[in-house]
C-alpha cells in the first residue's frame, strides 16, 4: 500500500512547518493548532441557500448548531436533513472546521444539514458528547416544521469522532424507537474505544493520526477505563447491531481506525443491515475535511451524496 501523491505532499508540508504531534501538546494548545491548520486546508466556502447559527436545548445547557439549506432548494419545501457531527477526537473541531464539508453535502445532495457543536473533552468527558449529539437529533425532528425539513427523511453522519457519535446515536434511536433514521454516514469512524481489538501497531509515526494520538484522544474523552466498553463510547461492542439504518462506511488506508471501521462494517452487514463500504487506500485519516490539499475529499462527498439519495428519495 502506497500513499497517494497528494497525501505524501500533505505530510511533507506538515513536516516542513514543524508542527508538533497533537499528543505532545496540552489540549487547548492542540485545539488552537487544529483550528489554524483547518482554516488553511479548507477550500473556499461555496454559497448555500441559507446558513444560520443558533442554539438548541441540551441536557446540560444550550448546544450550538449550524443549519444549512443547499443552494437552489428555496422552492423545494420540506427537505431531507443530515444531522452531522464533526471530527476531532472529541477534543478538537467546531462548526467552522467542517463548514465546507456541510456546505458541499447540502449543495450536492439538495438537502439540509444540521451541524452540531457538541461539548468536548477534557472540559466535558464521556458521555457529554453523546448526550448532546442525541439531544440535537431529537430536537431537529421535533422542530421539523420550524426548519422546513421532512421528519421522515433524517440521517446522521460524521467523520472520525463524529462517526463514533453518529454510530452511537443510530443505536440509541433504534433502541428508543424514535426517530426512525433513513441512513448513517460513517467516515473513518472510531468505534471501539476500549482498544480491545488487534487494530493498532501499523501507524505509529509520521501521519496525521497515529496510534499514540488516538490513545491521547481516548484518555481525554473517556478517562474512566471501565466506561470504554459502554456501547455509547464503543458502538462496535453493542450487544446487537440489528435493525439499524443503511450505512455508508468510508475508510482511509493510512489510518489507525481503518481496521476497526472494516470490522464494524462487517458486523453491521452480518446483523442484516444494508452496508456500503468505500475505501481510499492511499489517503490519510482526515482527508474529507482537508479538501484544499487533498482533492479526493470531493470524491468522498460524492460517495456520501450517492448513499443519501435512496434514503432521501422519499
């Protein structure tokens, strides 16, 4: 397996800039480095029909969200909606870091997207991010008429930590019987925070995400080791994965999370769910949200839209 040329160039640039590993920094410094880096690697933001920031009630205070309607949808009435959870290891990222991703999905999918600014570690540890993510989903469905969306065409999605949250929320929605989700979009998701599988050992240095960085994130998000086998933290360990919404799993080859993502897709399929897996063997973890330098992000957006089409067909 070989890195794509753009992935290698991206890593060479990071090395040239002398950016330290995230796990060598205090969390707040890491958060700021991530923010500055993302602003430099995110493409120009496309115009959408509507974008609005506001707050929705959460279990421990307001949750910031950003709502998008895709360009050209102003006369389409109630739109299908993707509730999106950004990546960043439950420590990094915000509404701005994934602004381009959400705009592109809204435009290409001719849909609405609601991006969730869930509480993050280390200030708010597990299950805070999960609780906020589920609350934001339920609020979206309950306020469908206000948002002019179709409550029968709702999907969840996210990348990395956001993929973890989307997978866990999908299980929670199944268990409670509501809302009935149309799809789940899981982009290089973290699905086993117990690290109990044989996932690690291949990607130990010189990548955007390494084994050590993943451990750093997990330690900050779920400091109580016994909680890491809770399915809300580790969807792969849920007692049952049956009766879940159709899933798209997007994987990057140079990524510590690739093996557990493959296993999650296999377990979803074995449980009787519809599953599509798209692999980018030469890409790095995080390529979706670094589209200015990693243009295969555009292809991954197309993968997402294609997966949403039957779910949103209504």
